[in-house]
């Protein structure tokens, strides 16, 4: 990611934080709309807490985009944990699509092509680290 893309992700994230719970609700509604089967992964989950965790995790990731090596161990652990929750590799693409859709809804006219490209790049990097760790964990099992 370029420094300009990182700045763009951070400035747009600051706007999303103002509507954090709404954004998290939109995200999960869209995710379950795209793939209803994913609801089963959250059957015993307190969704209020899950929405908070989502926003907290994204906040940490956004802050550390220019320091990925410090974030890498946590992302790898998260990727390995998600395997145990039943997350499959294909789900990462659905999550990315739901995230971008949520940003588009939340930012309205502020969701420009540059914002889309910056967030797409950020998500690809973060999800790539998680995916790699998940696949390595499965291979070792």
C-alpha cells in the first residue's frame, strides 16, 4: 500500500467509527444475505459483542497498516483461530465484499474509486496474512 492509500483508509475509517454499531450491523446483515449458511458460525455468538470485536479489530488493523510486521503475529493467530470456527478460505472473499459494501453504504458520496482501491488493497493484505496462516495450520493438522 502507498502512504496515500494508508492515509485514505485512516481518514475514511475515522468517519466509519462515528457510526460503528450501524456499520457493524450492516456488515453482518450483508454477509448473511450473501451467504446465509454463515449464520451457523455465529449460532452461539453474542452478536452485540461480535460487532464490537469486529470494529475493534478493524481499528487496530487500520492503525497498524504502516507497521504490518507488528500486526502479523496477531493476524496469523486470528487466521488460525478462524479455521476452528469453521471459516473456509472462500469466506474471505465474501467478508471482503461485505466490508467494501458496508463502507460504500456508510461513506455515501465519500466512497470514491480511490477509497475503494485503498480499502481493497488493505483488506487483501490483511486477509492474505490470515489466509496463509490458516492454510499452514490446516496443512500441519
